[in-house]
């Protein structure tokens, strides 16, 4: 059972240090193209800002990571943000921190702390969590059994990703491989065997949340 740590959604942060304002944003990304588009959009959101530093990391078929200090002293901005991702094993994530310079120099140590604190707050707002590789299963039943099946899926806290009502009813649910087998057995018993299952793909299943 493969587990990864990633972001449940997007997160924002804002801190002020000696009159400099730091604005952070963290998002889930799947590809380098998505990550680069995110960075581009953040820079377009704050065109008058002095710096927009970033870091992103992607795992899977291709492992990639990238960061930029965007004009800040080397090692004081992008690398601390990337280190947050690496030290917490967070992947498929991108973080950007935009700085509006307040006129007071922070020094290297001050910059590292400010960028780290802002990025960390944005990551926590995006809710890091464990994700398990699982499968999508489609369960097809008659209308007479659909309410009973839906009630049981919700009772087991399954992630229901789709419902189709046509000649019959089709529920698509996500679960880990082990849980999926157990759920299929349960629904078979519940319906007296009057349920048809089919595979509908793969999906990362969200598990416990993690606070940085």
C-alpha cells in the first residue's frame, strides 16, 4: 500500500516582519507545467512586489523539484521553502511567497525565518495529509436497492465520487485496495448478490491530517 504526503487543497498566509509584508500561497500540483503556471499566476497577482520566491516538488513517474530566490540573497528564500517540503516529505505541492519590501533589511537569518514562517503557515492552511493509493469502483444496483447501498457507503465513510441514475443506479466510490475488497463483499451480502462491480480507475485516498 503506497502512501504519500501531499496537500488537501490550497492555503494562504500573510505575515509582516519589520514593515515587509510576506504573502504565501500553497497548492496541490500534479505536473511541472501546473507548478510553473501557478508561479506565473502568483507573479501576475502581485506585479508591483519586489520578490516572489517559490519552491515545488513532484513525485511519481518523474521526480522533479525546483526553487527560486527571485533576487533575494542566495539560500535565504527558495531553498528554505523547498526544505520545508523535503523535511516533511510533502510532494506534488507548490509554494510561492511574495514579499513587499518595507525598507528595513532583515539580514540572512531574518529572511530565512520570514520566508519559512510564511510558507509553513500557507502549507498548514492547505492541510497536509497522508494519501493512500487506492481504486475507484463502480457499483450498479436496481433502484429498489439504491437507498440501502447509498446508506451503507455513507455509513462506512466511503468517498463517493459519482452517482448515475438511468435504467439502474451506479455509485462510484474510492477506497484503498484492501478496503475496496471488504466493501464489495459487504455490498454483495447486503444486496443478496444483486450488485455488479466494475473498475473505474485509480485515486489517491485522503487519510490523516498532518500539522507541520
